C-alpha cells in the first residue's frame, strides 16, 4: 500500500514538472518568434534608411510597382508585398518577412523623384509607421531634370 501511494505521488510530481517544462518551452518559443520579427524590422529599417540616404535618386517605377533606388551606378529595387519586402540588387536578393504598405509618397516639383516616403509595417501584430526623407544635392537634381546628359561630363 505504501508503495502504491509513493508511486502515485511520484507520478503526480513528474507530470506537474513535465507540464511546467512544456509551458516554459512554449512561452520561450513565442518570445523567440517575437524577437525574430523585431530583429527583422530593425534590420529592414537600418538597411532601407541607409539605401535611401546613399541613393542618387529614389523613384517609383509604376503604380504599385517596385521602388527604384539608384545607388553607385546600380539599381536597387524594393518590392512591398503583403507578407514580405523584397530587396533586389542585380542578381542578389534579400527578403524581409514583414507585412508592409506604402502610405504616402511626396514627389519633387516637376520631377519624378520621391523626397518623402511613409511606410506602414506590421510587427508582432502592431502597426508601425516609418517616414524616410531624401534630401537631393543640386547635382542629383540637375541629373534627374536632364536624363539625356546624366552621367555625361563632356562638354560636347
């Protein structure tokens, strides 16, 4: 009889300990997923901000199309999807798994250059609005206003 009682108590203690372990591991998994999404958001914000800052021109290719950034003679394309943001540079592509939407674009007067862009991102169920400003130099504005002579420094 004492052996049966001891076995029942040990079964109860082991099952409570196992349940606590399962609960703890489930919560840890949720926290890791949330931290991964936050890390993805911070990486996107830093990368996109750096790309906008370095770009000679930021344009929108078409309505709902990719965002084009001219950086160091090359082109970066940002495509904003419902479940991801795709960054393409030549043959290389980076994917940020964030839901996003371009909220507002402000263009330069009479030029196709974007000087302000507001994005709405969804991170861990919360919406976050980011604003990016692009300040253009006089040289960049002159090249954008006269695309025939862009990059041509000869006075022919």
